[in-house]
C-alpha cells in the first residue's frame, strides 16, 4: 500500500529516511556519511531556496523577453550570474556566437572541415520560400555552394537519400514529400520546416553545413 505524505523536517521518520537516502547516494561518490541533524537542517532550507531561485530565473528571463518584444538591439541583452548565498547579482553582456570556419587537419586520424557557408553561426540559417520542388532545391544549393548533396532530412523524415539504389531527384515539392513519408499533414500553424543535409565536395572535405 502506498501512503502519500509531504516531507516534514520535524518528522523523525521522514528525516531518518532522507538521511539513509542521502548517505546511500553519497557512497556512490565516496562522500562521507552525514548525521541526521545535518540532513534535517539542509533539507529544511533546500525547498525555499529552490523556489527563490526559480522565481529569480523566471524574472530575469521575463526582462530579456520584454527587450525582444520591444525590439531592442542585441547589445542590451544580458546574462545573469547570481549567488544566492552571498546575494550577489552580476549582469554581463553575452558573447557573440562562435563563427563556424574551415578547420585544418590536426592529426592523421582527422580530416579538413570546410564551413558552408564560411563564417556562419548556430543562429544563422538559409530561408527558402516554398512550395519548392526537391530537384530545383538541390540544383540551386549545389550550384550556390559547389557541393554534392547526399542526404536531406527533417527530424526523422528523409527527403532524399542518394546512397540508396534510386538516385533520381524527385520532382515533388518538399511539402509533398514530407506528407508522403510521414503519413500525416503538416500541422496547422507550422510556418516552416527545418532541413538538415549531408554533402561532399570535389576535394572530399568533411563539411559543416548551415541549416535550411
């Protein structure tokens, strides 16, 4: 029989059980055992701190979201580093996203990585207006970046696989292929599909490709 009860720091049975669990957990990391009074003291302060921390984080996120809604430039965004123990709050300007660039070989087991396009970041993407036939999309992308597309997918849906026996480019649109392969319509309200792809170039470089 399962009896649901709220943890009570004044209940000796609750604290004893919590102490046993904490010490068993500590054994996994070779930590010294804790006394019941210490567990009672720490556990009684954890819940209020968690609530305060979550409230502080939610408040800081709301401030940043308001900046986005107000259309402020990225220079006014801030990261927050807070220490609840000392009551210190440090707001710093977030660093710029790292640019993806070409990387040379560093060992015999490594290969040169080429960024397509050069200098893009994880926040960048290429936007293509649909409906767009798959064969037209492939020809446009290959001509623009001088690569050979091998695989195109979105989530667990594969649009194109040139490693298979059938290598002909489909003339159906990307939306039509998604519906056919997934067996369901694109959900109402979805305005775009994020597409990833694998490709190669004439020099057999490993490619780091931007999302579509």
